[in-house]
C-alpha cells in the first residue's frame, strides 16, 4: 500500500502560480510512475502530467509550457509547479501513483483560479 498526501492548493487570480506537492509513504517503489490528475465540476478526471521513474515528463496539451512536474525519489515527493494559471485550470487535483500492484490516489486538493 502507498499513502499519498497532497498540499499546496488554494485560490489564485488568473495569471498567478501555485505549487502542489505530494508526499508518498508506505510501500514506496523506485519504479513508480507518478502523476497529477484533475477533475473539474461535471467533468471526468483527466491526466495533467506524469513522470516515469526515468524522469521523462508527459503533459496534457492544455498545460504544456505552463506546468512543470518533478519528482524527488530521495524525499518520496512529486510536485507540480503551475504558472500562468487560467480559470479553466480550476479543479480538484489528485496525486497518482501507477505501479506493479495497482494504482493509488491522494485525497485531492482544490485549485481555484478566478478574479
């Protein structure tokens, strides 16, 4: 089992920045694929950014050039730096781990972008 705890959500004006962090604990495996998903009201959960154990990031088109995912295997954390935020980025953001024995989710953190 893996436990994931997100932090760093909140409210920000359009054009602003937020940094989300996710701390992993429990059965941490170095080959985990780490990622961030989001779910806006009335919409399906969608992937935002993922990073393999080799450090290769993959972003959904709508956040390319604005969001950066990073991972620190020594600290068992994954972060999402979000810049130039737009109202359409408003959603609950979830930390995600994909590994050999399944997938795991954090509890989610709300990000609200509005003026």
